[in-house]
C-alpha cells in the first residue's frame, strides 16, 4: 500500500488549536507556567528571604524512597530529635508537656528555638503546621538553615572535621574554635563548625564572650558522634517551609495573632547566685529582660494568642506570672561541674489563652 493511500486519523479541534498556537509562537511548547502560590500563605510569608525554595516540600524525596527500600521508616514519618546539645533542652520533658500542648496548631512561633525539641514534637504531630522559628543567636539560626537546605554537604563537612579531630584532637579543636566570625555566606561551614564544637566541647555547652566568640574548652570525648544521618535527613525534611530568622524576642512576640500558639523557652532565671548562665549570645538575659518578657507574654495573651512558657521554679518568676495558670514539672539538672548535683529539680510551665 502506498503512503498516499494510507488512511490517517482526523485531527481533533483541540489538536488543531494547539498546533495553531505553536505556529504563532514556536517557543510556546517549552514555556512553563508559574505555579500560583498557595492562597493560605500571606504575601509576606511567600517572599520571606529565609524560606526554603526546595522542591522537596510537597513531593517524596530521593532519601525517602531509599529509606523505604531499605526498610527504614521514611524521613517524613520520623520524629526528629535535636541535633545539638543545648542547655535546658526539652526532650526529657515532652511526655510531661503533652498535657499542656494544644490539640490543634495552625501557626506556631518560638522566640528562643534552642535545641528545637518542642518544635520537632509538634511539627511531627501537626505536619501542616506553619512554623516561625526565631532566636537571637545567629550561628544557631544559620545551623538550622544548613540542616534544612544543605543536609548532605553539611554531613560531608562534619565527616572531614571528625577525621581531623581523630588525627590531632586538641590542636584541631582549638584551631576550629579560633575561626570566629566566618563570612555570612559560608552557611555550611559555619553550621559544621557549630555542630563540631557543640559535640566536642566541655559538657556540650555553647557559651560566648562579650565579642560573641565561642570560648568553651575542649571536652573529654575522643571519638564523638557528630551527627546521626537518619536524624539529620528527618530534621531537614520537617524543616521544609519553616521560616527561620535571627530576631529579638521582643519583635517575635509581637508577630502572633489570635489563635496562634507560641512556646516561650527563655534563658532561665537563676535559682541561686551561683547558678546564673545566660551567655548563649553576647547579650545578657537578666531580671530586666525577664520582666519585659512577662509584659509581652501578657500582651499577647490579651490579643487572643495561646502561649506556653517554661522557666525555673523561682519566686521571682512565679510573681511575674501570678495572673496565669502555673504548673510544676520535674527536670534533670544537666549543667553542673559536680556530677552528684545533677538531680531532678522543679521547673514551671505557664499557660495563657485558649479559653
């Protein structure tokens, strides 16, 4: 049969229209339509400079597929644990906190993110929760950004740190400690330095001097675990879409609106004259800051914001929050040069709003 006599299918009207459009613009077939932003996000949230633009936000990532094949739970289903040691971390208190946490959270704020245990716990429970994580410690916020956006390069850099540390432990520790004020653009390098120092310094303590320079001596670890791969990937996944920013607590507490939930975990008020430790940043957090925080807490409550605050069980703190519901929880004392004094102590939890 000749080519001329071969029967052909009639073109549909839609096909003709498509071909006509392509003839009028030869490049039309390669154009990609912009995705319309999700209307639940406000304009300020969409253009936030520190919001990740990774495509992993709403699709299954390669690491999830690989985990599933290996019989490991997909990272999106794993509740991450804090990847940093942090004074006053709340992992040990989550079971006690469950009775105080809301049954539903749409927008969540933390002005003192620290180790992030409460955030990870809530975000795992409420995957659609929009979170705004803040801290005055720029190195800390940078580390969260690196975990969120660059987990694999970060882990590779940590492997290099560990190899150097094993080869010449003390010399390398103090060399890395001397790298103060690395360029802002070096996100992964700064984050790897923070995690390395946090896991190899004395007692996992993050302390800086008046110039903002880390000054904790080397710890006793000879072969520390700098990170857990599964946990870093799970944390990276759960941080997708989260807003991270270095910000003063005064500004952060003015952001939430009615119905939002805020967890406030400031540097604790000392329960004795020798127990004071607030040097996470070069700025101190004393009685004046505690009073300002209490005033902002009360103001947010009047706006209809739901709040939960942790602090030491000190008479000064109880007086500041005497108009709110105050509960007591038990926590282990983790920072003390005398190991025999690291026992259980009382802390307070203050609740407001949501009635």
